[in-house]
């Protein structure tokens, strides 16, 4: 049976120039390099310049993804930006990216699922591309998370950084089995009753402010390991493969302990896990495409391999996606 899949044909990542080390943060809050590394695996993170907005980071990542795919901005006919730190309340950051890249008139909108945003955005783009509604989609995860941090709270300010990652998605023909190139399956979840364990305490219709990120770390950790495992297994089952068939596991880069905990629970060996959290921390919706871009660039992930990605973020939202490059 012939089917149309949406394939990732180019990936690009961008990190701002400014590096903020654990030692830098120890001068602002009661913490240390050793304390942060032991509990999170993070050694440094990036911070966007004062004159850099989320759209600026997104555009840089998009340009690199376009080069990798051999496409141009004029060919883009769908833009989806996953972000929880938009340039403005409106218009959507995607529309600003469209203008800055010089893309033609076409659908452009944001997806807000915090750290799960990129997985959600992939599923939305797949609906367009696989149904023939878009031929060259640009999907971006971009964040300026440092703008949401309370730098008196050592439990959160050490965890996050800024960055962006992007992919180009195009239609490809497949046979309808797990050997196809392209996106093979999804599992998306949300449990709004747990929204109070990871949230931002501000917003336009409540406080009229941006607010700061607040988190109950232990509760997030417990939910992450259990919930992500279930979503990954559901994703694999819906696509028709076993987790053991996966060539590479690219998790949301939140915390090295969570990465290790989920991989162990799923029975995925450490040498199949892509971990980049040490040098850019948790970049929310940007973390999966950033890790994917690095692993493709250094040759770990190659054409034809089966890749599994997952994330969990505020909401609580979580999900998993599988694709073959």
C-alpha cells in the first residue's frame, strides 16, 4: 500500500554567543558547579543578547535547516514555531519569522506546549504535509527561557538556557510500514490537573506581567519518568515497532537524571541516547531539534536510521514521536 509520509529533510540548530557557566551562577545564588553537575548534569547554558528576540534565534536555526535541506525561504509554505517565550503576545512569532526570512504568504502560527512544544508541532506539521496541504514545512522550537527566570531561585535558574532548532519537512512516498522514511507515529498527552507543579506565575489576562518560572522539582521528576515511558511505548506500538528497534533516542534535554531514568526504564542502552544538556541546559521546545542537529552534524545519526524523540513540559504536557530519516 502506497502512503505519503512527512520526512525531515534538513535540520539546523542555533545557540546564542554568551555562555553562562555554573560558576557564573554561583555568584548570583547559593549554588556551586559541583552541586549543579551532580543534580542535573548541566555545565553551562547560553543566554540571548539583550537585542535578540526568540524570532531572531528561530531565524538563525531556520536558515541552517534550509541549507541542510537544499531548500530556500521562497519554497516554505508552512511555518510552525513551538515556543513559550514569544516575541510579543501577538502577532505569532511564526509570522515574525516569516517576515524576517522573506517567506511567501502561507500559514504561519505558534504552538504552545512548553517543553513538549516541538513534539506537538511535528504532529501538526505532519497533518499538513502528509495530507498534501504543504510541500515544504518549516518547524521550529525556539526559546529565550532566561527571560522567565527568577535568579534568586537556585532550584530553577540553573536549569534553563536559550536556543533554537529547526527542521524542514517534505512529503515522501512510502509503503506504509516501519521501513518508510518519514514520521511513523505519535503519542501526545496532557494532564491539566498537574499544571501547578511547573508553570509561570504571570500572564496577560491574570497579572498583566510576564512572570517567573516556578517548579516543584521532585514532582516533575517523578511524573517525567513514568509519563514519558508510557508515551514512548504507546508511540512505538502505534507505529508498529519495538522500542528495542530504535537506533537513536533523542529525549528532551531537561536534566541528565531524567534522561538516564527514562532510558533505563525503557531498556535503551546509554550508547543510543543523545545527550546535549551539559552544554546548553534545558532550552524547552528547542532542546530536541538542537540535540538532533548536533547528532546529525557529528555523524552519530545518519540517513535511514530510526529515531525516537520525547518531551515533557508544563501543563503537564508530554509526548513522543518516531521517524526514520
